[in-house]
C-alpha cells in the first residue's frame, strides 16, 4: 500500500520528482568533487613538503641564530648579556 501510494505520487507530480532527482544528483556530484579536491590538495601539499626537504640550523650554545644578528640592532650587547 505504501509503495503504491509512493509511485502514484511520483507520477502525479513529475516536476517535483524531477527536481528531487536532480537535487540528489547534484549533491552527490558535489560531494564526490569535494572528496577528490581534498585528496588532490593533500597529495600536492605532501609532495611540496617532501621536495623542499628539512632545514636544520645548528648554533653553539649562547649565540644567536645566523640571520638574527643581522636583523637586531645592537645585537652585540644582547649577545654579551646572553653569555
């Protein structure tokens, strides 16, 4: 009985049925697109990080990092106070 009424309603209102089917199709396509886009961005970002490598700076205890000395005015007095 329920199935018969459902089929009858689908036939009686064809525009509503078509719009519902179109809405479900569009939302499914958008969901699939977002999943593929997210996977592509994640893979691209991972490849970018792997290609850049890692930067490791080693400096003796009590000294400033390499480029910090050039950017801080009066770094010599700061260095002396750290030592």
